[in-house]
C-alpha cells in the first residue's frame, strides 16, 4: 500500500515530462492520393484496362528532371505522392507506359504551431481536370482518353 503513492508519483512525472511547449514534433510530409479516371465514363483507368497496372508508372520531377518515388496501391488502383518536409513549389509529370498523361503543380507550406506540419496550399493539373474529395482525401484526375 505504501508503494502506491510512489508509483502514482512516478507515472505523473513520466506523463508530464514529455509534454512541454518546447517539445519537437512533426506531422510528416504532405501526401496527395489520387485515381486516374476517364472524364466521360468516370471509370478508373487501371480498372477498365486503359492502363495496365503491371506496366511502369513514373513520376518525373520537372524542376530537377529526375524520377521520384511514388506509391501505386494495386488493390485500390491509386497513386500517392509525398511532397517532402519543406515549403516548396513542385512540378511533376505523370508518365504511364512511357506516355505523359498529365502534369501536377503543387505548392506546399510549412505551418508551425505546437507541432510543425506540411500542408498542401494549392494543386493544379495540366491536361486534365482535378476533383478533390475533402471527405475521403482521395482526389480524382479526370483524363480525356479520346485524344
């Protein structure tokens, strides 16, 4: 019974020691997850066979002229791009099977409060239409597949 107050005091010290206002924390990089959709039929272009999910999907950083890593979620036929840890203006080309299908322009901004976070300030898509779903966080890039 005498150990209970000591254990309680230790727990209080452990839980309050890490909660100071000078604590470093970060929410991680901003991420854009999207589907490539046929503008007319509204079908996912990987699911309807227009694009083969087994073929190469490359994302080119147009500012640095180099390929960047992206994540293709096979089960959902979606792409995810991560935009780093700093405020920046980014230009990417999405190439599927060696063909440029669209370009994405993204502006990110670092916000500081109790924790530092990177947020997407704006997104524009060239040669396509962007629809953002604020409920799911999944965007749709509508492509004209007839041209």
